[in-house]
C-alpha cells in the first residue's frame, strides 16, 4: 500500500507542478482571454478546485476556499465577478497540494474500494482518484494550449514530483 500511496502522490505532484508553472507563465493579456471555452484564470481555478474537492473521502469533508464563487467552477457559465489573481490561485493550489499529500498519505486499501465521494461518479474511490488525475491533466493541457496561442512556451513535462 505504501508503494501505491507514493506513486499516486508523485503523479498528483507532477500534475500540480505543471499546473503551477502554467499559471505562473500566463501573461497578463492572456489571464482574462477566452481561448479554450473559458478565460485562463477560470480554467485554472476549475482545475484546482476539483483537484482539491475530489481528493476528499466524503463530499461533506470539503469546504471551498473563502474567495469561492459558485459559478466560477462551471466552465459553461460566464465569470461571476472579477478574475481571481494569480497569487490567490497559486496560494490555493499550495493549500490543495498539502491536503492531497495528507489525504493520500492516509489512504488505505478499504478507501480504494469504497464508493466515490460524490454521487455523480459511481466508480470505486481508487478509480475516482485516477479520474481526478486525468481531469486535472486534461485542463493543464488546455492551459498550455492558451499559453502557446500567446507565444509562451508551456511547462516541460514532469515525470513525477513531490506533492
């Protein structure tokens, strides 16, 4: 079980690191531009929010960040206020990474076979964690597309990183 916890932590760490670098590299003129279905900042927030939310064992255990606006996680809706600052999202990502490290470190075999923490996914939690990883990496790819469209070289691929 220790091997699996370590592998998951390193893969989530690599995804979080690529997300952090994408946010840091985003030029100001691209932060609010809609090139991939939603502005860069909103896609970044959506990614961090769900990376954090889906890591929890139970939906009731999760509390959104204090700055959270409900419509800002829905990429199909217009932003509901001013864009979040890079510093705000980077701080939230750091907090989410710390929680993920703790939660993955506590992961048991029973946790992996338990139901998903949210009713709209009917997979076991272990599979749900992998889905969370794929979801985050999908959005990192979208952010990298936006960076490329603005002439910015995106972050390099990470094989593994610490959470």
